[in-house]
């Protein structure tokens, strides 16, 4: 059974159709790269999957559980929406770290709030907070920032801030980890360090969706590639199929223009 099924997803903003019927499946442990020109709907797709936007039509199914179905859509409470978001982790383009908190607090805060919401603190608050802190330290070590636990975001480079954002997303143990152009806000010399971290996260147990303009990264890391154009999936296949043997003329033109730029 696929870990993620997306069926006929549509999203309008006013009179503008941004997603026009997007559908795909993803197996556990697969890395999906979503590529395409700006304005093709890539970010909107991620925002719909993470319930930061509500689709106008379609279905989102994770591990057999229907999280969204436009045919049976009803008003959802904030708590219900937050529960749906927990299936996904999202790393934004612009980091979105809390400037008033240390790195350790940035990574542990969401987990602490979730534990409070679940009522876990009624059992043994001090022990739970200790475990959350230990897990946050371990994750920051995994992304190469164990020596900066008490630093603040303004003291870090852009690449380091994005690594904190990745650690924060990992802390909630999402079933599917999503990246929205994770290197677009970085100088070229900092891009490599972030891509190295993402590459290191690939495993049979971690499913990822990466929206990216880094074509070589997509080619080398992705198990599956989707090329989007005008709110639709123009082409889909393995990295080798899409990059080396594209069938669509629009896909071919995209790669030609990319190589020229």
C-alpha cells in the first residue's frame, strides 16, 4: 500500500487555477523530486498537502487514511487540522525560525506544545521535557550543529539556519518530510551543505518530497521525479526516465532552457 495517494487535487485563488487536477502515489522510503518553472503550482501542492491551504477538489490519503476528501468536506477545528499536519513535516524556503529562541528551543518547542496538547504532562512533566530535550540535541547533532545548541538564529549562516529548520521538522517524526525550495534563499556556497544534509536523510524508512531547482540533486537523489507545468503533472517517472528520456516537448524545452541559464 502506498504511503501517500494524491487524487485529482485542484486549487483556485480567485479566478486563477493553480492546481488543475494533480495526482500521484508515493511508496514508503521513496524520495520524490518536484521540478518545473516558477508558477507551475509546486509550492501550492506542498501547502495543500500540509493543510496550509485547503484544496477545492480531490483526495489526500496517507497510509490508507483519508485526510482530505472534497466530496465529504466539512468544517474542521484547529485541533483536527493540526493532527492532519502531523503526518507531514515542511521545511520552508525562508527558514521561519523563532528569533527569540535558541536552536535547542526552536527544535523542541513544537514537540513540547504537542505533548501539552495531548495531556502528556499530567504523567511526568520533568521526565517528558528531559526526553524531548535529549531528542532535540540528537537531531541537531545529526545535522551538524551540536556545538551551537545555545546559539540564536541571527548568529548563524543561512545554511545553518536551514539545517535548524530541517531538524525542527524531523523532531515531530512526520511520515512524509517535505522541502519547499530549501536552497533558494541561500548563497551558492551554502547550498551544498544543505543538500548534503537532505541527501544524508535518505533511507528506506524516510519518505520525502523535495520541490527544487537543483537539477543535479534531483537526478542523483530522487527515486521518482514529477515535472509540473501550468498546474498539471506534465511528466512523471524515475530520475533516469525524466532527465534522460523525457517524452513531453514541454519537459524537453524546460531542460534546454535550464542548461542555457
